[in-house]
């Protein structure tokens, strides 16, 4: 029987200088021992298990080393003014410290140049909390037009914080708004993630109402999207019944479906396919420079028991929309939001999700 510890880099990915040594797809339904393992585990858990078996340095360089770094994200933030870490409500279930990311998403790939993101705009702003039990993630989207107080600039759209002061000022703004301490920053490219949709065999998303964008009509109900369809689906800005709120739900829909496919035992039948997908994922992400390659791998390993069922998506509660000067803005519901942020801080948002039925993404049939 093949064991993880007996495999080296060439066993996993083939010798790049020897095409004959590249991994081969099994014939028919027959699977190698490794193929059977692929079918039985989530893709991330498998890759990390391989790393523990002896290839950790190789995997760290190949995947974590493929992630860009943004320098000095927290340098100008006054530590004394930041929220304190909060102990989870059920400390007995904690296996590691909870970790909160501020995610900024864009339709374009913003390459990191000299440690900076030159494209200072964001199409999506999300708080992602990995729980202390490492089995749950709550993702809360904050509408980019939310009317908030930006430190040093007064009231403005939250998206303006990113334009005014980059990731550091956006982190300060979100921490002041929510009271949630942010541990790390990550920028993601939706186009980069969408580029691997076809490799995953497409994704299924729920569409609330029939809409059209570009060459495609998205019918109400369950839609199967290939890569080109996904790009038009996520990128639609106009003619959505709920405006930007529907765009937020589309972003969440796609991310949930994509990660569901990544963890689906039936998605992959070769390590080469896993490699190409993970290369696409990691090349679509940039994180703050306080998160080392080893730290990334350790964080992913600690979350090896996470499944799609443990991922929940919410939107920050809103009162409605309006105008400030010539700008269309979103007014947040501070009272309801305070409850949501409090639950998020203590890893109890999932247990209290019923309080936010209007703000939660409905479950997708599988």
C-alpha cells in the first residue's frame, strides 16, 4: 500500500523535465491507492496530509509561496485603539485561537508590486472568521456603499477607505465599525478564481430571479455555470432586482459553490488536476506580510476538518438606501449589526443565525 510518507515531489506532480513521468489519469473507473484517497478526503486535507508525510517544505514553496504579500498593512494602526481579542463562548471546544481575515475582492487581478497593491479599489469587502474549533467559518459581506465613519476623513462610503489609505485604513474603518479585531488581510481576484471553474467541472448557483448579462440568461433556480458564464454572473453590476445587494449574494454564491467543489470527493481524479487548481487558487490571493508561508500552511492544516457545511455567509444588516450629496449609499443597521458582530467575536454567530435570516445566504441544495 502506498503511504503519504513514501511519496516525494516527483511522485505527486511528475518530473517537469520528463513528460513520461507526469501523473497519468486512471483508465475507466479503476483508481490507484492515491486516487482512492483523493476520492475519500477533501482536497486541502489531502494535500496537507502529504505535507506532513515528508513534503511540507515542497508544498510550502509550491502553494503558500505562490501567494503574494502586501507589506506594512498594520504598520500605521495604533495598537492601543484596536479591539481586544475576545474569548469564544465555548472555550472547551477551542483547539486554536480564532482567526479573522478582512477580505477584499476585485474583478481584476491586482498584482502586488514592491509589496503594494496598485489597484486601490474593492468590489467586495468581507469579514471571514475561522472559529476556534476549526470546523466553522462565517463570512460577512459589508456592502461597499455602506455609509460609515472613516478615521481622519469623516463619513463616506466604506469603499473610499481603501482608496484613501489602502488596506490599513480599511482595517481601521472596519474595526471601528464592528468592534471585531482583524488578524490578517487578504486580497482576492474573482477573475483569478473563476479561471479554474472549468477545471472543477463547473459550479451550481441559485438565482433568485431571471436576469440577463452579456450573452447569457440566468434563469430563476439552480444554474450550472462554466467559467465564462461564471465571469458574467459574478461581474454583473446593473439590472439586478436588488442592485448591489444581489451582487453581494452572487459573490457569496460563487465562493460557496467553488469551495464546495474543492472539497467534493468526486471532483478530482488525479493529483495533477489538484495541483493546477491549487496553483490557480494561490495565485489569485495576496495576504499581509505578517502571515508567513509556514503560517499559511499551519493555518490550513489546522482547518483540515472544515467542510462546506461549516461555511456560512451573511450580509451586514442594513436599514435601507439613500443619497449623500450626489452619492447613492447604504445605511447600516447599527443595533442589529452590533448583535451580529458580537456573535462573530465569540464564535457563536452560527448558533444564532436564525436571528439574521434576512441577512443570511440560503442553503444551496446539494
